C-alpha cells in the first residue's frame, strides 16, 4: 500500500483508502470485499449492516493470518532444507578432502654454485 489516498466503491459506497499498486488493483480488492459482504448478507436472515461489515473484515483478517502462518511454515521448511543441503555439502567436501591423494612433495630447489 502507498500513502496516496484513493476512493474505491465498496458495496456502492465511496470509501477513501490507501492505494494498492494502482487504481485498478485497489478497486479489485474493493470488489472482493463487496463480493464477500454480499455473500454474508445473502446468507443472513436479518439485516445488520454493521455486523455484516465487521464479519467481512474479520474473515479477511483471518485469511491474512492463515496466509502468514502458511508463509512462516514454508519459510521454516525452506530453512530446514537449506540446512540439510549445507550439511550434505560439508560432508561431501570432507569426504573429497579425505579421499584425495596427498599432494606430491615439492621438488627441492637446485643448489647454486657459490661465488667466491
């Protein structure tokens, strides 16, 4: 989100909100909110717009929390897999070092005749 204010339509009401990417994306998000609001409204036997609004906000907040938890779990799994790869690479490097023949001895420098 940006600090740039933009007005979107949510359930036929003009609502000033911070812009999300651009005007089109911002309205798409507003349309999602409207669609969910209408689903809640249609499933209710009584009209309570404040309750509908709060439930809509709550359901989106729950979804955000679920996605955050999912992302955290994926990050933890990724870190564990990277740690496993790192451990295997260290093992391979140690095996390669231990199984390689020792370096050949360096030839001794030829002695030079002494000048008097």
